[in-house]
C-alpha cells in the first residue's frame, strides 16, 4: 500500500475533487479520496465497514490529514548533500556526523537503500529523510574569555545520535512523497496503538478486580474493617470504570470516532518547525555573543504521535560513496568459528 499512498500524494496537489456521493468513487487527477478512506479502514479496523456511512464520515478527516501532512513536508528545507567532501565544507553535515567514515556508514547500512539502487542502476544518488536525536551535555572546557585562556569554562556539547535513513527515493520529490506516506502511516499506527493500550488497561483493571475480590473473600479476621472498606471502595470504582470502558471498546461507533478524531486533528499528533543552533567545529554550543566564531546550523524538528522530538533533514547521498551491502552469511560463519 506504500506505492498507492505515494501516488496519492504525488497527484494530491493540495486538494481533492469534490467528494459528494455521486463523485466519491470517480478517479481524480488529484487523487481518489474514497481509496484513501478504504486504506485507512484496512490499516485501523476493517470491521468499521459494518457501520452505515463510515466512508462519508471519514472523508473530511482523511482529507484534512492529507492537506496537513502535505503542507508540513513541503516546509522541510531542501536536500543537503551528504558526502565525504561535504563533511569538511558544510557545517550542517559536520555537526550531524562524527567523521566522514561515520557519515558513509550511516548512509550505507540500509537494506532498503541497497534495494532501491539495485532496482535503479542509472541513479547516481538517492534522496531520503535523515532522522536523528539530539543530546546536550554540560562539561568544563577550555575557552578564550577576553584575552585570557580559561580552562574552567562551562560548555555545552551537542551530539546527534541514533541516525536513521528513512523513505529513500531516486529524487527529492520522491523522497518528500515517501516521507508523507511515512507520516500518514505513522498516524494510523498510533491509532492502532491507542486501541491496544486501552485494551491492556482494561485487562489490568480486570486482574486488579479479581485480586480485590479474592482479598475480600478471605476470612474477615485477616483484614480490619477499615481495610475492607478501602478494598470495597476501590473495587466499586474499578467496577464502574469497567462497566463504562468494556462496552466502549467493543463499540464500532467508538472506534470510528477515534479514527475520525485523530485524522481530523493531525496537528495534535504531528508537528514540525524550524529552529537553529550555533556550533563550532568541535560541536560546542555557542551563545549569542560568540556566534562569529562558529556556524549557524538550521534544524527541522519533527514530532510524530507521541514518539518524542527528532531532528529531520532531507539529504542526498552519492551512489559512488555507498559501501557494499553487508554479507550477513559471511559474518555468521565468522561468528560460529570464534
């Protein structure tokens, strides 16, 4: 279904055709909204099709999410060339990686990238989203303060870690479309997780209820009257919660409302904005009075459905610098001979 979504975003153009009942299943040069709705139902809860009018009720939320993701990803800055030479010349590349070997390893370890380039032998590069976490550490360091060199200056070092190469494609446009699909499917995965978490919570409450019932059924001499009252109070509260939550979890209507709410309010679950930091070549964060000695590093911060903030950058990596695909069989043989 990934290729289907890519085609949807590539034809989307910011808007769907009108989607009244007569036109809902008609193909559009801007995408078919009815197909997108069916993809959502397939990926969340296929039994929603038993509800009358489910497609009509999901069209506007799905369209809202498409429009939001389209605008969000189009705001991501243009692709950065990440190569061994760029490590020395581009302060962004220098900040993101420990050294040129680290850079080359990050962009070469993805099986998806190798498969993409094997399927496109004429492609001279690939584009992708480079996703990272940023961490800061305070430490004592050496710095020039006025005309004197001091060795006890508190400094903040900035490191980029946990690099991932996502949504590779053979063009920047293709990488943006892939990223949009990735975010869209991330929202659907978040909906599935919400349902799983609610089921787990109900199961835990049922286990707690059973435990309390066992406690209360013991010989009265084992518990004081006060403790029995406390146990009964908690048991009553759990019973009220379960009486409310179990029917809701089993309700198709509640499940449809959850899907419509998440997709109808994507800004609550996905976000992105531009920021910047000033760093020197050693990864030391500089304050406003010392920016002339370093470089401004623009950052695009992305948050997706409660997964925390990550730094994202569209990047281009030359095929000529791609390392060979790891030989996992050979590595396994070597491990077994040790």
